[in-house]
């Protein structure tokens, strides 16, 4: 999902409809650091384009379901209650909503990156913060 037609690491992740909920395929720009790490991994020759990137301690490629189970076990061991593999998605949406103005964007951009059909769904993912609310009011 990150390789171009010529087999190089591109600048976006292409999520096809079949890999998303409700056929919400989209292209998401790659973070510079993540892209650099993928370019290094791809250039090392260690992994071929059709093999997993994430491996277990035993060296076995992890499927999406295996990654979900890994996150669940990790959060349990750390004592994090109510966390899941989906928590990172919520954190991304919240952080993106907080920083979108700095990038010259809007909440519509966050909605599209999340693949939501409505801003109302995106809003459900955004955590509030009373300190941020105070700082915002003081800016006005």
C-alpha cells in the first residue's frame, strides 16, 4: 500500500476500499520519519514488497489480527484499562484536530484522513482537554 508502480516507497499510503470499513478507501500522506524508515527497510533487501513489515519475537510475520491481539496483551500488561489497537487511531485524530490549524487545514482534512463520512463521527474521536480550552479562550 506504500509502493509506487515502479516499486519504490511513495509519499502516501493507498488504502483500497477492500481494506477499509464501509469502502472508505483513501490516500494518506506518509509521515516523513515513517517514510524514511520504510525506504531504509525496503532498500535493505531484508523484506520484499509482498511480505509483512511487522514480525513477532519468533520472526513470524504478523497479520492484522495478530497485531490487534499483541496490542491487547501489551495494554493488559501495562495496566492500561479501556485501551485497544484502535486507541492509536483515536490519538491520531485528536492530535490532528489539535494541530490542523498550524498546517493551514481544517477539521474536514482530519475527517478525510480518518476516512469518516461525517464530521460528527470524527468529533466522536476527538478527546477534549480543559487546559487547552483555557488557553484557547485566552487567545480570543
